[in-house]
């Protein structure tokens, strides 16, 4: 049962990412789901302009993370694996 719940959670995470993606693509960037940790932290990779933009951390925390937690309260945080915090 636990594995099925985890798969459902990952499906919901990807759904939120797909809703956010058009806004990032419009600015020359993109986002890709990488992993959901045991602690319910979502790991993503920012691509294109988002990978090099100085505002990426703000976009990630104020935009992506807030939208993710609002849609899926079980999620604790969103972290980009390719950004230095």
C-alpha cells in the first residue's frame, strides 16, 4: 500500500510541475522532476535559462515550492539539484 501511495504522490507532483512548466518555458527555462525523497522533499532540475538565472532560487522557493505545497500539503520542500543555495 505504501508504494502505491508514493506512486500517486509522484503523479501529483508531476501534475503540479506540468502546470508550472509553461511559465518557465515562456522565459526560456524548464523544470524536470528528479526524485521524491522519503521525507517528501521534491528534487527537480532547472533547465535552460532557469539553470543560470540569478532569480532561480526565488522562482524555485516563491513560485514552484509554494505552488507545490499548496497543491500537495504532504510535500515539505522543493530543491533544485543543480543550484548552489
